[in-house]
């Protein structure tokens, strides 16, 4: 008889415990209420090339880089002009001075002409430009479950509720229908 009472008591405790557990399972909410959703974005810089055809001016190629033609022609003209001045030894000195001055002047004139002689060309120039955009990386979700508020980050928008199982949030992202 004592054995029967003990076994009966144990059975009653087990049945009561399973009933309470079952009742708690039935009373647990099937979803958590979503209170707020905040999108989390990240700045992304995307490089791309920006190319343009532009006109550029360059110094024309020079055939007489040492300006020999200008120096010689200026020297000859300077010598002729210097020769017209003075008599005797003064004439020789004036001719040499005129040739030297004319050579220098001819060289300088040719240099100026060469520096101003330009050619135009079209060049294709590119540069890297960065475009900034926002990339959605997730959602911070504030929810209420069983009277308590919580916060969780999800990789998908949750909707109005988050499913639960055994009092815990089910956070798997929804699968796309194929």
C-alpha cells in the first residue's frame, strides 16, 4: 500500500508538471510584436573613370635648336650696318661690333619666334572619380515579447511581427520562393 501511494504520488507530480509545462507552452506567444525598424546603411565609394578629350598647346618641334640661322643672318646684317659707320680702323671696329650685336639680336629674335611657334593636339585624359552611395546592410528592430522590449539586428525587414518558438525569436531570413 505504501508502494502504491508513493508510485501514485510520483505519477501525480509528473502529470501535474507536464500539465503546467503544456499550459505554459500553449500560453507562449507565437510571435513578437515589432515596435520600430531602423534601416542600417553604409557609405560605399565606387570608383569609375571620367575621360575627356582636351585640346593642348605644345611648342612646335625646333629644327635649329642652337639658333645658328638667326645668329648668322643677324651677324651679317649687323656687320653690314656697322661697316657703314666710321672710316679706317674705326670702320673695322664698327663692323665687328655690328656683327656681334647683330648676331646676338638675330639669336634672340629666332628664340622668340621658336618659343611662340606652337602646335595643337587633342589628348584623351582620364581620372578616377568616386561616386558615393548608400548600401543597406541590415535593420535594427525593437520588439515586444511577453511584455518585455528587446532589440535585435536583422539582415531582412521583419514585417509587423517576428515568429517565436519556445519563447525565443526565430531570426532566420525568409527564403525566396523558387
